[in-house]
């Protein structure tokens, strides 16, 4: 075996042994959307973060790795050219790191979704919930109103 | 070993090194890449409420010293029409005047509304003369509407009667006063 092939083998050994040292890509999926259901004009409705109608996200990745969680939240829902105010409270978010997430008693509760959240991934990642309040006007035009809730997750390297 | 082989070997080592660094850099970059999920918030807003005064209470000509009463099932009763989300519960609130006045405000005449002067017709018929108890709430209190009032498939009509009591020396003229009905969804 000449040196060239020895180098090839060494090369692949280096790659094979080094790559696993780096974290697997994190992942984030939407389990539930924030659903207000039917609303009467002039009557606000609040969906608590512990409600079945709260938005739920799952974050996957290497257990123990630290991630940052950032929401990009809308300030209104829209239906065509009509808008309706939506409010996200500064304690309207919760995070659970248990393998069996407990929405009614999460590991980290009453979190501010307007700030960057930093937590370690649990053995099954993290589960994130967020509630909100929609405020239709007295003369809010009828229709189905929607808006995006964007969740961005990133390893911190710790 | 000739110089050419040594050179090739060195070039190979450098290339492998660069390739390794590239792969590791890519791996590191991926491990710090962002992941983004886009959820949504949704709400369905029901039909907005609308209210209109279909007909005013018309006491017609009255004589000094002689009170005149209009029943809420009389053709001259006041009529309000509420429309919106069918079967939705509503709350109603009257602001009733205590007197009518001439347009220049120079004279007033007492008007009163008793606890049976109002009916709520959930058929939305706008017809006080055909109102009866099967169509909603008959002869109710205009200051205390039924809590279960709701919007019928053709809207809900509110009928209002009342009584004016001109004095013996009531100044002649056309008297009027505002009757304000406020309606809102109660969430039921």
C-alpha cells in the first residue's frame, strides 16, 4: 500500500471521528397553531399558553446543547385589507424540557416571548407554547384573520 | 524518491488538508445554522352588529292636560331593528328621555316608560301589532332586557311604547326627545 492510499484512509478516519463531535442540526416544528376560533366584534378573546388552542412548537437537537429561541410576532391579524389587533403578553410563553412535556405545569413558565429565550435541550428537545389575545373592534368586518408566528432556534455552541 | 513524487505528495497533503478544513468548516457552520418554523394565529370574526331605528314612537296630537299612552304593540310604537350574527346573544340598553321638548328648548313635556313598555321580537318582523309571546319577550321592562336575548335569523326587532303627559298649560308645538338603544354582543 503506497503512501497515497494510507493518506486517504487517514483522511477518512479523521473525518469519521471528528464530525460526530459537532452537534446535529437543531430542528423546529409546528405542532399547533394559535387558534382563537369564532369571535364576536367588540369582544376580545384570550388564549392562554396552557390552552389546547395555544401555539405549540417542538425543538429537536442534541440533548444538553444550549439554544436560543426567538419569536417574530405579529401585531395584527389580517383578512384581506382588514386588520385586527393581536397582543402577546410578556408572560405569555412557556417552555418544557421534559420528555413528556407538561403544558399545564411546564419547566419554565411565564416567559417573555418578546425577548430571546435561552435553554438547554432536554432528552427530547424542548416544547414551546405561546398564547395571545385578539381584539376585534366593534365594527370589525367579518372574516377569517391570520398572521404568521415565526420561531427561530439556534445553537449557542455551549 | 524523485523530486516529482515528493512534489505530488506534498500537493496531495495540502489538498487533503484543505478539503478536511472545508468539510469541518461546513459541519461547524451547519451546527450553528438557524432553524425556523412558521406557525400561525387564526381567528374568525363573526358578522358585526348593526342597529337602526325603523320607526319613532308617534304620540300624534295630544291635548293639554290629557295623557296619551302608546302600547308597545301599537302601530305607533317605536321600532328598532338589530341585525348581526344569527343566534348570537346580545345585550341591549335603552337611554330613555324624561321629557320631550320643543326644538328651541322653550318648553318641555313629561314622557315616561313603564316596566311593560318594551317587547323583543326575535323574528325580526318589525311589526308590533302582530307581536305575541311566542316571538320573543312580550311586555318587558325597557330598563332591564332579558339576558337571553339573541339575534333571530331575520334580525331582532325591539318595540317600545310610552306615555306623554302634557300639562294643563302645555305650550303648543311639536315636541321630541332622543331614545338611544345600545346593543352589543355578550359573547354567548
